[in-house]
C-alpha cells in the first residue's frame, strides 16, 4: 500500500510511490546493514533484482504477495511466492500499473489495484518541473483474483482513484483509499465489494491503512493541510489527479472511523504502519531521525503515541513491515545489498 500507495521527497530524490510504491534514487552499494537489531534476527533475502516491495503474508503464513518491476516491466505488477522466496509467479496480467496486493481470508484469492482497464501502458508520470508530486490516476480500480491470476471480481467502479486496499481476515472487510467523495479518503467495504462506507472526512490525503488483527482498529498515514494556501494547493493538485503530501503522520481509529487520534507529530514522513499481533503496538517506517532524507528506519510505538522505540539502524531505506500470522517473523523491504541504484528487495527475519 503505497504506498504504494505513499510518499515522495523531492529534496532527497525519494519517491515512495504512488499508492505506496518505492523508487529511491540511491548510489549503488551506498548502504550497508548495521548489526541486526535486538528485535530481529536471522535475516534472509528473498528477492534479487528489480524493485520489489510491499510483501504481505497469506493467512497460513506459507506465501507472500508482493509488487515488483522485475522481468523488464516499466511499472509494478503483482506476484506471489512461497515464504522462503521460491516459486515466484506473476498474478496480474502485465498491463497497466498495479499496487498493494493482499490475501483474502480464504488464502486462495488476492486483491490488488490496477489501471489495466484504462490502457496497457503505465499511467503518465507527473510533470515535476512544477514541484515533486505523484499521480492518483482515476483508472485505478480494485480487483480480486484467484492464485492462477484470473480476475474474479471488480470491487470498485468509481470515477476517481481507488487503490491501497488491505483486508481484515477476522471481519472479512476491506479498507482502501478512494476519491469517490471528491477527496482522498479512507473507505471500507465487504470482500465482495458491498456496503461501501466513507471512514474519514478531514480534508487532505488519507491512505495506506491497515486493520488490527481483531479487526476492531485501524492505523493509517495522512497529510491534512491547514486551511489557506496549503489546502488550496492540495485541492488544485487533486483536481488534476495529483497530490504532494511531503509530510505524513500516523493516525489510529476504530475500524468504522470513529475516535480518530493522531499518534505522531514528527513533521517528517511516517508511513507503512502495521499493528503488532496483540494490537498494543504499531511498527512503521519513518525518516524522523533526519527529515527530508532518504534514511528510513523501522520504529515501534504504542497505540497512544507513547514509548517510541527504534527497531532498525541500517542506514539506508527500510520499510513496509508485516508480521507473520503467528507473530514470529517479519517481512520488510530494504535497499540492502542492492546491485543498482533502483533495486529494492524483500527480506524476512525472526522477530524477538
């Protein structure tokens, strides 16, 4: 989810993607992992080459769905692989752009967003001569597919952007970002696409949301410009299907959108939040140690915003963490050992 769904920083040359995708412009070999943290051990690299990101577990912990620009693709496609990195298989049809794959509760289907109905080519990139921004193409819609790649359902059919979808396996509910209201808000729906409900109403971008394991809470990233020139600029860009949230904070709420609370105030870029399996803490990525930099680490924080703990000190780009269903492992994306300036790989490790 993308930023996927997701974050761009013109000062450092980072584009953390449209919905949450990652393109970090780095010097090859410029990053090296420090010693493993006290929280993770036995790291293993699962992919090699291309841009691989946003890996999320299947309900049984045996597979991962992820997005990648491998095989010469110009924009992301959706893949699955075994949890040990074997048996990689593309699920999307190879046309358009895709983002944010996620398993459905049955473990036999996944959902993802795609622009393929809007055309076979990648969506046009924004004109960054007017500032660093990213597109929210109206051709993005959300689909479900079987593990043989066959699309079985189209869940959205709105005039604007629909993407960044994740699932509560417990509640059989989906949370996603949509422009259906005219703003970039969080919405929920059932896994068959029914009972759509708007969850956020504050002007500005809300996206990259995830449910707690019990489905009672959600956490997401947001950029809510203050009234005045900031909000005017946001609305101007949104009218062109663009947005430029350079600073993002984390919010938590009940899964119906009630009792929303901001839990970070770093003034930097914090995103990719995930609940720990017990629902008491949240892991996320941030450049809070050096705002507007390309140095993103993983952090833990309580759901009330207290007891911040730095998890990694790798000195590069590390993000998109996701805990295995049993809570014993964690998967994440990193620039570690990249052989080219645009390479990102998926790693798995034991959680201590």
